[in-house]
């Protein structure tokens, strides 16, 4: 017997993620990668397939940097 909530390798949370991706499709996903550092952070935006949509840019580790 297989339980529908726990049939993913990462358990219940992984199953919800897999269901979300299957339901919405990978074309609707945006990957935001953040390299958090002490003073400035690097940010990159890509799609599910790894195509870079916005080249890496830096933001300050302050409220003004996030705005």
C-alpha cells in the first residue's frame, strides 16, 4: 500500500512540491538564487532549466539594498 502524502523521496513536503510543479508546470517557476554575504549579496534570476534571465547583481545588506 502506498500513501499519497508520503510517496516522494523527501516525504510529505517533497510530495507537495512535486504536486505543485506538476500542476503549474515548470514554465511558471522562477528561481531566485541569493549568495548571502556579510556586506553585499549576489542575486541571480533563472528559469527551471537553468537559463539565466537576469545576470548576477549585487545588493547591499541593508534595508536600502533590499528596496
